């Protein structure tokens, strides 16, 4: 199904659904276990506890 990638905004012939968040993204933005949007959220989630620990000290 053609459409606009929710990650890069590119118009593509085939959108794929992310298995993690169900975002409709192009094949380039979709990684093995999730789209780049999910990877960004995962990175932010991993960084947050570290930041709060630094604030505690």
C-alpha cells in the first residue's frame, strides 16, 4: 500500500507496519525489531534513568 512514511515523510510505494508501535514506515526506516521512531524512544528511555541519577548526586 502506497503512502507517506511516518518517520522520514517520504512518499513510497510500499509502507510496512512496525511490529512494535504499528507506525506505517518505509522499508528503509524499518529495522529488524522496530522502526527508527521506536529506536529513538528506546534510546531516550535508556538515557532517562542515567540523567535522574546524575541529578540526585
